[in-house]
């Protein structure tokens, strides 16, 4: 399943989140690729991932992609 969150393409496949990387800053890649979002675990026990300088909870991103 694929979707767009905050202007970034995100794919959920085999229990993992993938982010489409086509540029770094202002530099555009010749060969864009899918990058795995691993995130970190907060003190509350939630797994968080950063998308476009925003920290989002992993389970909410998965929920959003499922309902798009």
C-alpha cells in the first residue's frame, strides 16, 4: 500500500515503512530509491518516525496508509 504524507511518498510492505528518496536538500538523485523508516522508541513506549521534519507515531502512519 502506498500513500502521501506531508508531501512524501510512503509505502507499507511486509510490516515495514518505506520512504521514497528522490532528493537530498536541493540535490536531486540520479537513481531515486525506497528508504526504510526505522524510527526510534520514545520514553512512552511508542515508535516514532520522522517525515519532512515532523515526528509522527509509527502506528498512526500505518493506520493512515491503510485508510487512504
